[in-house]
């Protein structure tokens, strides 16, 4: 019941964003492919996620941007949905926060996460650009069991190239630091002291509409 309520709330918020998109400036839209290495082994084997979906980035005002993405995890048979906001601090620095939901029909589980941090983008608007984001504030909860992880910081490095026609090709590498003190021996990449790593590779192909 809790899963259905949270899922319904997020879907309603996503529908609200989609319905008001006509009043926003679309900055980028496209498709994305995510390949993630799960931090724990499943039955002694390495566990991967492979998700395909779509995304969009819009400008709400001079200071605020919103990002939404949704897709389907092919290997674990479950959809995901993510909504985020970014606040401009300077031309190169943004404060960001996002909320995401992930369903896993194979394991009959679901998880929700909330992250907050800062992104540095030295050359906004340039045909070739990169960014570095650090999210020290992170909270994840398993909606089936209620178990939560309140501190799992992660870092993401992103780079993209945009053509004169607006076609954009980008990629990102993300690393999350997770703590599981009772799971010694099970992590795929163990750091010691109960800490482990989870990694994610993202490829995106998008379109950047011309500036009016």
C-alpha cells in the first residue's frame, strides 16, 4: 500500500510537469541508456541493471531548471522515474536536488531515493562541455521493508558534445559510496570498514532546440 501511494504521488507530479511543459523553455530532450553495477552480489554473482528511457530538461525561470527522466530496467524488469530541480548560484555553479523511484518486478521490490548537492559546469552553452556533481546528502528507503540508508554520497562526471544542428551526444560516470556493516564479503567492490561502491555508466543522445 505504501508503494502504491508513493508511486501515485510521483506519477501525479510527473503529469503536472508534463502538462505545464508548454509554458517552459525546453533546453534538451532525448534518450538515455544506463548500465549500473549493483553494490552487492546476488547468489554469489555480480548483479547489473540495464535501463533504457527518455529524459527532458526545461527552464522554469532565469534561476530554476527542472529535469525528468523515465524508463525501464530490462534486466530486472522494472520501470523507474526521476524528477529533479536545479537552482543557479552563478553561471557555472548549480544547487541540485532530485527524487527517484525504482521498481524491480523480478525481486518484487521498490526503492525511493532523495539526493541533494552541487554541480560545477565551467562552460555552459558551449558545444563541448563537461560538469562535475557531488551529492553528499542522500537518503534511500526500501519501500517494501522500510529499511533506509541515510548517508550514501555519490559523485558524477558528465561530458557532452553538441553539433550545429542541435544533436547532442553525452556520457556520464557515477560512483556511489554505500555503507553496509553487516554485509562483509558480499560487496562487489569493498572499500573496508563496511563501505562499498556502486557504479553507473550513462549514455545519452539528445536534441537541443535552437535558442529563440
